[in-house]
């Protein structure tokens, strides 16, 4: 088989496109494939599809293709422009590359697979492209996926924040709880950050939201109330964040008690911070003996921990009515515990009780959002951080957006 025939098949070219010549440059380790078409060829208008005569050709352009063994392979062609009676002069669509790309469709599909598996730096090395080119391939994939994705509000959404740098710098994440995808990444964690997401949809579309899982951050609550009809019936304050608040109360008790005990020469609570964060069933065996010993020493910290563990039982009830009855007993116990941090946390939860108990209507949590947040942290760590927020957003949508990243005509696609 001649080299022209070989590359005709490798490129998947069909009439009227043919390989005119193939040039091998051993010094540069390049293969240059020149593609053309016969004179008199008519091409379809990219807008209406009617066949039109060629008006002229653009200057020859080059596209990077899949390597031929160890040789970098480039495709060269002069793109035709047609003159359509209805739409005027238009550039024809090329079968091997999308408009605006300097890579063939086959190369872009491979690049997406590599970028999914590693960071930009390593992907650029494996693909033998520059860092900027690798990043542009990721950006193109995200733009393409977002353009193809149906613009619709998920029925159940999760709202969470993501710390992106030191100094209390955050992003707002909106997730589809059923599809487990990131739908929106907003700047900061203000009310406007979340309102911008809702603003992209009509009031009728927002009515279709069934449930919203979120923490008790006032800015998010305000944005939901301002933009989602009957938001108070739909908001569910996430149990993970609630237990996180109560866990901080336990730690505040531990800190003060440890300080008081150390002044008396008692170091029982020294280096015990993480023991009190565990639930009883998740306590590591290596720490269980020490924990059992100090847990029964009539310490304030042990009482605070018991309050925390007891509160977990609330979400195990079958109905909101039973849970509310449990809450009244727990609230009385907490507010009469003489433990100031636990009293403070109990009163905080009491103020938000209505939207804690909506869990028993919708039965949702932010576990999906937390899982995506963890995946995003891995992306951030793998990239050694992102100095550019827009780049970070692109990486989040690429890895967590549930987008179809591949060119429409790509024959090889790995599901996301």
C-alpha cells in the first residue's frame, strides 16, 4: 500500500477529499500529509446544506494529527469557501477538524482521554504539545460540552462552598444531586454568587426545583428565598454541616477543659482532639482503649461528646413528627448541660429547626456535593493549585461537569 493510500485510510478521508502527497522529514521527526480535492468540486453550505460552487480557498492551514509511530504528524490543506445564494460566502466544514481548532478530531479525542487521567503538565508531555496547547484543548472540550448540554434546572440541587486559597477565598458550587455533577461554579460565597446561577433561568423553571440541600450560611439562604418559589419548604439544612457545627462545640469544650486541667498538672486531654470527632462506631481500634478510659472520667468533654453522638439519632426517625419530639428532649438536655459552647450550638439549631426537619419530606443530604468537593480538592492538589480562577473553573467543569467533552463526530469516546 502506498503512503498516500495508507494515510487516506488512517485519516478516514472520503470523497471529495484525497491525500495528494506525504512528506517524511527524518531530521525533524515529522510526517506532513497534504490533503486536497478535485477542481470543480461542490461543497455543502454549512448553514442550509445546499451544494454550492467554490468561491476561493483560504491560505493553507495545518492541523496536528495522531502520531505515526514516533513521528509527529501534521495535516495540511487549503480550506475552501463557497458562495451560497442565500447565505453568501461561507467557509466549508472540514471532516477531520472542528472550526477554529488546530488539531484533528482524532487528536482531540485522544487529548481528552489523557487530560482526564493526569494534570496539564504531564498531559502536555505525553501528547508532545505545549502547556498552553494542552490547556486550550481542555477549554475547547468544556466549551463544546456546555454548548451541547441542555439548559435545565435539576430537580434536586446541592449548594456548597469550596475554599480555593488561604485567606478565606471561596467559590460557590451548585450540584445536581441525582446526576452527581457540578452545574455551576460561582465567585466567592455571597448571596450574589448564588443568585447569578438562578438568574439564568426563568421563574417558571425555578418553580420546578423540588429540594435544595445546603448548609446554614445566611447568604445562601437569602439567595434561595429571593429566587426559588416556596424556598422554605424546599431547603434542607444538611446533616453533615449540622454535625460539623456541633463537633466544633465539642472541640471548644475540650480546649477550655484541657487548659484548666493542664494548670492542675492533669494531661488526660492532651492530644485528644481527633478522638472526640469520631463517632462511636468509627473509632479506630488503636485509639479505642485510651478513648474508653477518658470517656468515663466524668469530663465535660465527654458529656459534650455524648450530646453530639445522641443528636445523630434524630435523622434515624421515621417521620418529622417523631424527630421533633426527639429534638425537644435533646434541646432540653443540651441547654441544661452547663456547657456554654453546646448551649450556643443548640440554640443555633433551634433557630433553623424548620429547615432541618424538612429532611423528612425530601430525604436528601449534601453527600453528593461533599463527594464532588473532595474530587475537586484532588484536582486542585494534582495541579499544585490554580493561580487563575477561570482555569480552576474550567478544570472543575472538565472533570466534574458531566459534559460530553468529545467532538460530535469522534468515533472513540470514553464515558465520563
